[in-house]
C-alpha cells in the first residue's frame, strides 16, 4: 500500500490557472489528465476561489466553429 499522496486535481487546476492565466477542458485533459473540469471548478468555488467563465470560439477537428468554456481566476 502506498503511503505518499498525489496532489488532488483541483489543486492542479488552480496551479495551472495561476501559471497560464486560464484553462479549458481540452487543456485540463491534455495537461492534467482531468476529465471533469467543470466539477473541479465547482469544488474550487465552494472552497472560496473566485473563478470566471467565458465562452470562447474554437474550431473542432472538422474545422467548424464551436464554443468552449474557458476558466480563469478573478483578480482581487
């Protein structure tokens, strides 16, 4: 049985936003292995973090425009 603990995904999400300014679901999956970003954001909000969400336009793999949520920490 392992005795060391890995950082929780929510902690990784906070660090990623602090270092990179924002995070999307695709970044969360690729960089952190996080499949449920919205759930981690909800947890962080319950812990008192102020997090903004805005919808940004991206292209899907077929080149068609679509919108995804981009999360960032609120200043102040």
